[in-house]
C-alpha cells in the first residue's frame, strides 16, 4: 500500500489517471463494473447491463472485498463505483495495492451511471449490436 500511496502524485490525479467516465467505460472491450455498495443497496437498485455484452457487472460490498478478491479478474478493465465515490476510492486504492493493472473510479458514481444508461443510450447500444 505504501508504494500505491507514493504513486498518487499531482501528475497522477491532475491527468485523471484514477477515474473514467461512464461513457468511456462502456466503450471498453472487456470491462467489469464493480459495485461496492452493500447487498441491501444493490438489491434495491441493481445494474445488470444485459445489453452491454462487453461489460460484466459484479456486486461485492466493500467489507467483503478482501475475502472475495479472487472473484475480480485481473484481465479486465475494472470500473469501481458507489453513490458518492467514497467506498469506490477505498476499493480503488486497495485493488492497486493488490496489483490490479487496470482499475479506475467511475466518475460521478451511481448517478452518472444512471445518466449513461438512459433510454437513448441503451437504444444506441442495442442498435449497434444488430
């Protein structure tokens, strides 16, 4: 974790190397949307992404990440999210410390994701698959 913290310089944050917009994330070839909200939050409002075959969605509450880290594939680009990006920031740093090569915080958290998944955007994805 020490090395991770030392790498988080002004250049790193100033160039946005820690975040990704939902739109850019959904354009990834192999993405994993890691939902770190509690099970209760995820059960209340879930994101399944059935029409985004390039992106898998996985809910692992922040407190379960250490015990379930083997469920998170290192070969995919990982976008971490929660409502206010507090929990996602913590998990982001944790995954970096565990040598996950491609992990970012989804900019804007849950509300930005729901914006990116409005009917017009979903229709665009469905039409592009045909």
